[in-house]
């Protein structure tokens, strides 16, 4: 738990899509590198799915290049956070995107 929120995790694109369909979150953090899967593809899947298209997606990556940031935006991420992410930044982002809920 972080800032009073429950955390659900998934190590693959398929598992993540199953988790968010079963337990609809208020906010989704996606790592660019999901092992053999792509966080960009997962983000695009989340945008395309009727049950998740309105949930904010925050993409995280150690790659802070402009190219990756542009790809994140094109995939539908609301925000891109370069890793490592400071805990205070993470809490601020959670509060910003969950304030309306």
C-alpha cells in the first residue's frame, strides 16, 4: 500500500489485462520493460479496451530519451516518469490522478 491505496501487480501484458478487468483500478502504472512484453503495447491495449480506456496510465522507464517519451504519449500514457522515481513524486502523482475519485 502507498498513500492509502491498494497496489495490484502483474509481470506480463496478459496478466495485467486480466488483473485490471477483474479489479478495476483508479490509476495504472506501467513499466516500459515488462520482461518479454512491452509497456507501450500494454498501454495501447489499455487505451483500446472499453473497461480501461478512461483510467489514467503512467508509464515509467529508466530510458529518459525524448523518443521513448513521445512513444509513451502516442501509446496513450497520460504521463511519463523517469526512473528512479522519488517516493514524494510518486505520492504526488497518485494524489493528482486519484483526487477526483
